[in-house]
């Protein structure tokens, strides 16, 4: 149930599954196109794992989308503006980190 996931995982997992279905691909076919395992794709779609930047880009390209397709702040993906709390946790932490000296 996506409603129990963090906003970022709910955003990503839902968008991944929708994009895969719109491309008429099975998880196995997407796995073959992306070089990722089918079990990994399944876990990403269920929100069990948070994807790395590399995985997000790999999946976007395998689905025929721009590399930033899964970036909630990307303007060119045709999505509504990102809502607070939809950024990946790691990227959000970097933005709010104290400046390095």
C-alpha cells in the first residue's frame, strides 16, 4: 500500500510502475532493458528500496524517458511542481547540510 510509504518512495514507486505499464513492459522486460534484476524492479515498485541516482537514470532511459524523469524537481517531465517532502532523502539532506569550511 503506497499510502504507508514516505512521500519520496510513494512518488517514485508509483511513477515507475505507471511508466512501465504505459510502455507495455513486464518487470522482467524492464529488467532486461535496464540491466537490473526483476526482483530489484519489483522491490522498487513496492517502495521497499529507495533508488540511487544511477538507478533512477538507468530506469528512465530504459523506459524511453529523459534521464531526469524520476526527479520530482525536474521541470521537463510534465509533472506538477514537486511538493514538500517528495525529494529523495539523500538529496534533501545535502541541500540542508551546513556549508563546508
